[in-house]
């Protein structure tokens, strides 16, 4: 069982990664399904509005804060190499940083930027919309699973 500051770091990792897993899961199973059911012009307009409004300080603080926390956990664990929980702490950090933060940067954000360039109601937007929904949701599933797995692995570090 881990002890000292690792308990606090792992507990925060469980909470942060779990919170992001919940956000991503809600998008995959609720929001994207609802948007997919809309006519393309409405879906594009709604998703662009969501993407614009997501850039709030509160959301960015949580999303980037959890990534920073996971990076701190990884660095502290790697440098100090505790007797217990090393594998779990490093694996939890890797899962979140690569599977959630990394996927966001290389898969979801570029699709959001491409969608934002399209004007809702145009033939280009209508043609891209089903591709966007399919690809964005697939990568969002990856973020969901990676974040949930990171939370579980951090939890195992506490056991």
C-alpha cells in the first residue's frame, strides 16, 4: 500500500480521471447520439456551439489540471520510485496522458477545428457531418475508457 503524499496524489488522480471519464461518457452515450439524430445543419451548428462554449476556464482548468496532476504523479513516482504502487501510479498516469489528453490533442480537437470551418447548412458540412460524428465519437470512446481505466488503476494504487 502506498503512503505519504502518494495517497493524496492517487486519490486526486482517481477523482480527476473519474470526473473526466464521466464527462466523456456522457458525450458518447447521450450528447453525440442526440446530435446524430438531428438534421446535419442543426447537428453541425449545435456541435460548433458546444465546442465554442467548452473553452471555458472551468472546463479547461479541470481538463488541463487533471493532465498536469497525472504528469506530476508520473514524475514524482519515477524520480522517487516508491516501494509500493509504482506500476499503478505510472500506468494510471500513462493511461490518462496518452489515452485522454493525447487523444484529445491529436484526434478530437483537429476534427472540431475542421467542423468549425464549415458553415452549417452547406453541402460540405452535410457531407462531413456523418464522418465527424462517427470518428469523433470513436475517439471519444477511447478517451472515456482510458480515463476510467486511469481512475481504476490509481484506485488500485491505494489498495
